[in-house]
């Protein structure tokens, strides 16, 4: 079950980035077609488009590969019931750390930041993906 959670999270991350970068590649193609129509004829081929998409997909999968080890199943109690959640295990507070503010505040703030991350990747480029 832990492996399914990791694959699920990996798929979510990868598809978000692939969507963004495919749109970036399409925008680049349209830019070349409009601004440099004659000079770009040799660049804008089906073969080059395939190479660009496959390269972007491979890079995105490599950059997001830590997701496969970061996520796991977290067992906790809520309302007197045993629950299991698939979360980023690196967000869990260390038992020896007395300065943490609690699990819920950490995960909610990271969720808010993560929801804007694909847009940040689109604006700032691959450096944002590597540092995340």
C-alpha cells in the first residue's frame, strides 16, 4: 500500500509539470512560427518536437524522483478512529525537535505553497523545480 501511495504522488507531480512544460514548448513553437516563419522551418519538425517532449518528460521524471521516497503512509487517530494518510514524511516533526508548531500547520502551509509551484515553475523555469 505504501508503494501505491508513492506512485500516486509521483504521478500527480509529474503530470502537473508535464502539462506546464508542454504548454511552454507549444508557445515556443508558435513564437517561432510567427516571428521567424522561414528560418524556423528546419527547427519546427515533427522529429524535433518529439525529441523536445521526450527530453522534457525525462527531465521532469528525474527531478521529481525524490517524491518516490518522500511520501509514505502515516497512521494517526482522529475522532477516536484509526486513520491512514499518504503524506510527505519529511514534513513530520522530529521527536527531539521542541520548536515545531504541529503537524497540521506545517502541512497546510506547504499545501498552499505547493499549489502555486507549477505556476512558479512556468514563470521562473527549471531552477524552481530543482530547488523544491
